[in-house]
């Protein structure tokens, strides 16, 4: 088909992610989706802030949280944001192998983040008996941080599916927009985490 | 592939076609049909409510069933009748108005429709699975936590499914309008209905996530033992009210703005005049949307938020009357000096203006926080929101049905029956709800199962019930009209109303690719411009080209089935953990389909220009 | 298989240079973000009083997110007018929601 040919031109356009109509649609669609996600997370944040002192006699945020692990998680996720920027840089230079490599590093960092989070949750549950059902604070904490973690899981599955699917096909105008929308989504996960470590952990440690 | 081949097919092939379609017109029609079906169910529930209230201390239904009726009436009408019918019109008409061949994400469009439909089916399944939700359409915590059985669980999962579908629709429409306007169709040349679709979609994008979160919290509290609204563990029930109304108030603008758009199309078309104050109409639409996000707490004046909060929200609420007033005057000025045709569509539009204005006035009354303590939770509120939603949205839906029916189905609805239905419904509507203002002021509370004799409420309620039956009759006439038109209706030409916008420049019903050649738009009301300059049809903006079309897919349907099964699993795992298997299976099915969709290359297909030229003959 | 390496040579060298300079800015952005993070954690670890610490770390978070949006997500580039107006719309609703949940929820 003429279609397939147009997806593998001799030279890639400067910004392959937005060169096709479908690419433009995906670009706008994901941005608008993030606008909605902003409100979604704002509602979780609002609920958490309203309930963060409602510990019902259970452990408080000062007793639970430690700075070291959260700092490590923050660095992991921030770095994964940079590595995905590198990947997109190589996409614009039409260097598929390097792009896959940097996205691979992004995925590893994401997995590291998730592992820390799982360890953290397990620690709270076994050491402090602090669960989803302990108090309104517990419910809102696990819901907010858990929804963020769920976003990370979804993002990782998305990325791995993309990388496996395209490993043999190489970069073309059909899949470049998909990588690009993923990277936007991944940055947004990082944005949410910045507020989580500030509002949940750091503000939970001060007062 | 060609149109001739799609005719004369068996039932199975047609069913498969609709299950897999990604065509925005077919999806729009399915939205309208499914929404109409839920409208009938919701109407039936309304009649049962009114029969119960026909006389004092009636025992037509039990108190528990009455609670289920009011809950299901409200929920069905808002989420599964009004919203989807309007989204159906947006889907079918908006791309035609801006000169696009489809929406930006045809696959997502189909997924959104199926999610809505199965959300509605799930909600109504509650009737046979041990009782419908009975905590009111607002499902305030802690009442909704105490409600026994699975009713509220069905409410939560049903709305979650359909809400996700609506959100997808909203994003889809915004991207379509941003990227797919025809050459020359600048933003400020877009017809008002496309504008209101755009603004409504933005409202959907920002409002529905709040509902999603609220429903999640309610779901976790009811099904997984969390403590968001459980005061014993430090929870706070007011959070539900805020989340619900942060969504709920923009939702009423999600309903009314498209109706405003519909009237802004119909009134100029049948007045043979350009819409008066086009720019101010667009501006007013945005202003309503902006203010609409800052007024939600007027539903909560009596909660005890304090005088400062009440004052702020009262002022913001009354401010909305200003852009709405701009619109009312613009419609009146459009008709002034126009050459007006009065037909069924125009009758609904004419009736809308005073009816909606009454609703708007009582809205300002309710917006006065101190006075609201008197009106709150009485029939005055019931009268108010039925005046705006029936007098605004339902009138708009009926008007749009008459106006666009020829474009969607290729036949013109019968005028005689159209007018009969209008008068029955219009008189019935005012009989039902006007008297309710006074019932409310006399102190009749809403949501009560019975009222007592000798308190001056008997006659008012009797009149209200009689009015409701007239509205029911009117709706039946509309139904008969649709069936009659399908059998014997007059075939519609491309432009039966001598109208102004792009959708009337293509055949009725439009071919699957809408525009053989994309039109060149030279100003507001592009078709009218060509008519006044003597050409009468659009100039093409491109030579004949192969048209790229998306492929149909069964995946949206399968994905929805997956989520549907998972929802049932979530509801029943409270009783028996084996139901968790349904959750896992349903999620695996849905996510697996999503994966399959992304692994497959799907480039769509082309309709070749030779084929297009053959069809022209 | 795609002939990546051949294509690289064909890319306009001007474009490549531009990409490279863009990447430099991204790295500066990253360094700043890490710096903001470290400062925020240090402020809390130092035990500064809440009345100073909370506004400070909130401002740091907002600035850091600004960098993330404008540089990492390219919102500063052309063609992002509609997306950024909708993101700001979302932020507006988000601010109203959070303001509500911190003030009028009937403690």
C-alpha cells in the first residue's frame, strides 16, 4: 500500500511525532487528557489534605515517614524523566537504537521506583499496622499514592509493549507519535510525584 | 465498500456493522437511540412518582420503592438520557458543521459509546439484582454508605463506566475541533452548535474527573472498608458533597450549553437571518463555562460552610444570569425583523425562551443564600431544575430531533404530529411544574413518599400529576411520529430547511466520508454565503483525492464487555470472594484487548477517487 | 529493518545542531530540578519551623513543575497554545478544589 511507504520516507521529518495527522491528534489528545488528569489528582490531593490529620488514634505521618527512601524514589523518578527526554532527542535524530536504549533505562528506573514504593507500603503495614482501613488518613494516603503508583504501572506496561512491539520494526511515522505521547504521560507522572513528595511526605514531616 | 453494496443485507450483517462501526454518524445515531430508550424508562419512573403523589397518603408504591424510583429517575434522566442524546447530536452533527470527514479518534468514539451503554444497562440491572439504588441521584454520604443491598454499588459502577465513556467523548470532540476544521473554517466562523460542543467538551474534561474520584472513594468505602466518609475513623462526609457538586454543577452546563447551541442554529435558520451577536454568543458561552466552575457550593448553602463561603458562591451564582441574559436577548434580536417560519422545530425553540427564562429567574432566587434556607429541599427546587432541564434541555432535544432528523435519516418528520406533540408536551410541562413552585413555597418537601390531607397540597399535586400524563402523551406522539416517518415519511433533500451551515451542503443522509471534497469556507454561515452569491453550493478546497477512512473494529465492544464483567465482580465480591475471579477475568479481557489493539498495525483503508466518481451518478 | 544509521547522515546538520542545543537546555533543567529537590528535602531535614518551611517547599515544587512542563514537556515551544490553555484550565479547577478542601469542609 502507498500508506506504508509514506510511513518510511528516506529521511524522517524534523519532528516525526507530529508529522502525520494521527500524530497530531495523539499529541493534542494526550495533552487534553492530562488537563483532566490534573483535576483528577487535585481531587485526590484535596481529599488527602482534608483527612491527613484524621488518624483515629493510629500512627501519624511524623511517626511513619522517613526522608531517605522518599529522596531515593524522587531521584529515581526525576532521572527517568530525563532519560525519556534523551530518548525523544534520539528520536528526533532518527536514531532508533539509542532511543530504545534510553527508553529501556527509563523503564528500569520506573521499576526501581515501584519496588521502593512496594517496600514502603509493606513496611508501613507490617511494622506499624498502618493500612488502607486503619483511619481516614490511611485510606486517603494509600489512595493518593496508590493511584500515582497505578499510573506508573500503566506507564511501564505501555512502554514495554511499545518497545517490544517495535523492536524489529524500527522507527517510523506510525509509531513515533506513540513513543512521544508516552513520554508526555511519563513526565506528567513525574509532575504528580513532585507534589506528592512535597505535600504528602515533606509537609507530613514538618508540622 | 460502496454504498449500494451496504444495502439489502441480512440482520446479522447489519448488527455486526453496528457493533464494529467507528463512523461518527452511526455512533451518533446509536447514542440518540439508546438515550431515547433510557428517556422512556426515566419517564415511566417519573409517572410512577407522580401517580404515588396524585392524592394524600397514597399507597400506590411502598416507601422503599419510592426512594428507588426518585433515585433512578434522576440518575437515568441526567446521565443516561439527556447527556447521551446531546452527545449523540454532537457526534453526528459537529463534524459535518466544521467540514470534517470523521472525528479525531473514531475508535475511542466507539469505545465511549459502548461504555455509556453498558453503564446504563448495569445501573438498570440493579432492578433485578435485589433492588435499585435508593440514596437519591446525589447519593450523599453517609446515607449512601448505610443503604443496604447492592443498589448504590450498581450506581457507583454504572456511573463509573459511563463517566469514562463521556470523558473519552469530550477529549475526542476537543481534538476534532482543534485539528480537523475545513480550509477557511476559522474558530470565529464555526457555527454556534460546534462552539457549544467545544466548550461543553472542555467542561466534561474538567468536571468528570471529580465525579470519578468521588465514585472511587464511595466504592472503596462501600466495598473495601476504607474510611473516607466514616466519621468514626476520622472520615468526613462533606468531601463527598464537594466532589459531587464540583462535578454536578458543571454537569448542568454540560447539558444546557449544547441546547443553547441547538437553538442558536434553529432560530437563525427559520428567521432567515444571521445569528444576532455571534461574537457575544461565543463569549457568553465561555463565560458561562468559566463561572460554572465557581458556583457548586450553592447546592450546599444549608450545610453550614459559613457566611463568607455562602456569600462568595451566591454572588458567583447570580453572575451567571448575565451571560445567559445576553444569549436570551440575542435570540430575540435574531428573530426581530426576520422572516419567521413556524414549524415544529421552531415551536420548541420559541417555547424554550420563556420557559427557560422562568427557570433562570427561580435560579437567581435560589442563589440568594439566605432565602435558600427557605427553599432548600422543597418542591420549589424541583420546579426550578425541571424548568431549566426540561424547558431548556428536553425542549432542545425535541427541537434538534425535528431539525436534524432529515440530515441523519433522510426523511422529514411529520409536521402535524410534530405540532400535536409539542402542544401536548408544552401544556403538560407547565401544568406539572408551574404549580410545584407554590407547593414548595407552601412547605412541601422533596423526596417525601406521601403528603398529608388538608394542608392545601391536594389540588396542586393532582394538577401536577395530570400534567405529567400530558407530557407522557406528547412523548408517545413523538414516538409514533418517528415510526410513521420511517415507514411513510417524505424523503428529505440535502437542504430541506433552506439553512445556512455546512451540514446542509451534503446529501441526506451523508455518505460515510461526509464530504467528497472538503469545502472552502468563506465566512460565517458558509452555505448561506454561497446561496446569496447565486452559486448555491460549496466550492471545493481540494481536487478529487483518495479518502482515508478508519477500519471498523469489534475491540471497543469486547473491551466494554470486559469492564462490564469486572464491574459485576466488584459489586458481588462483597458477598462472595469467588466473584473476584470475575474482576480478574474482566480486567484481563479489557486490558488484553487494549494490548491487542496496540500491537496490531491498523492503517485504515482508502476510498479511491474513481469509486467516488462512480457513486456520484 | 530500518536503515537508521544511513538516515542519520541525511538529517539536516542544522537540525541536528539545534537538537543538541535543545538537549543542553534540558540537562540544565534537570540539574535545577535536582537542586530544587535537594533544597526542599534539606529544608525539612534541618527542622525549619512549619510556617516558613511549608510555603518554601510549595514554591520550590511549583517552580520545579513549571520547568517540567515548559522544558521537558516542551510547553514553551510553538504549537502548544491550545494544550497549555487547557492545562491552565485544569490547574484553575485543581486550585479551586484544593482550596475548598482546605477551608470549607466542616472540620
